[in-house]
C-alpha cells in the first residue's frame, strides 16, 4: 500500500468515527456545487474543517476573519462556531468563487452572520481596517501564498491580545525546507513563518499533516499583546 493511500484510509477512519455526520447536507452541497462550478479542489478536509471549528470555539470567537473563501466550505465550518450575534468576514479574490460561496453559505443558514467581500485581499483589508471593526478573535489565512507575510501583518493589525491566527498550507509538500526552492509560494510561506518566529507580539508553532490533503500543514500564532 502506498503512503498516500494509507494516509487517505486513516483520514477516512478518523472521519467515520469522529465526524459520522460530516459532511452534512450543507457541507456536502458546498463541495458538490464547488466542483460543478469548476473551482479548484483545494478546500480543507472534513477533519481540518472540524479542527478550525474547534479552535474557534476554544477561542470563544465572536468575530472571525477569513482570507480566501473559495467555495465557502471552510467558511461554513468556522461560521458554525459563532454565537448567534457573531460575525465572520471572508475575503475572496475571484468573483466566480465568491458567487458560489455566497450560495453555499446561505444554504447553510449563515448568510446573516457571514459576509463575503470580493476583490484582492490587500485592497479589502485596508478598507476593513478603516471601518474600525472589533478585534478579530480568529484569523484564518488560506489565500495566495506569495502574499502570506502581508496577510500576517494585516492580521496583526486587526487582532488583539489572545487572538489566534491560523496559516494554512505551510509545508508545501516539504518544499518549504528546501533551500534551493525559490517558488514564490514557498518564499511567501517562509517569510510568513519568519515573521511569526521573530515577531515580539506572536507566539507560534507549526504542524505537519498527512491525509486527504496529502503532505502539508498549518502554522498557528497567538497574539501576545
């Protein structure tokens, strides 16, 4: 048995036992409609979605920022962690992706709590900051990797002490540790990791993962002050 097949089987084992009802109708429909619309098949796995939800719940999150909506699958997982008066702002570059996501989010019953903003995140983030929103309790970054350090800097501006920042896809199949790899996505990821490791306001770690999403991982950073 290949390693990748084994990873998938273990993921299925955990999903069957820990998430017997996942994906439910809304989550399954979000994936189905995203596929039908031709969106990239890069959404988080069910286990990763539940991890994001648990992290948001542990944070007691009332305000969540997501950078990179895609079809809204991770958005639904995060949105379900919010209290009734909670708010999630998700930023999506591609209007077609956003259109699919808005439908998926509404079908999940989260359209009153979740707002999808369309356009380059580095243009949306300054406008969001100008609104002086309450600090975001959780920020999930899962967009174009070359801009990861800029997204981290904005996340710091839009959070406060105790907030959690989650950065996805940091392992890049192991390429992040290859000194000869100069792919822009790898360089952006390294710069974000260096920012986390060297910033006096952040305490962070990173975890390698294997499973349905092959070989990758998350970085997590807590805002200290």
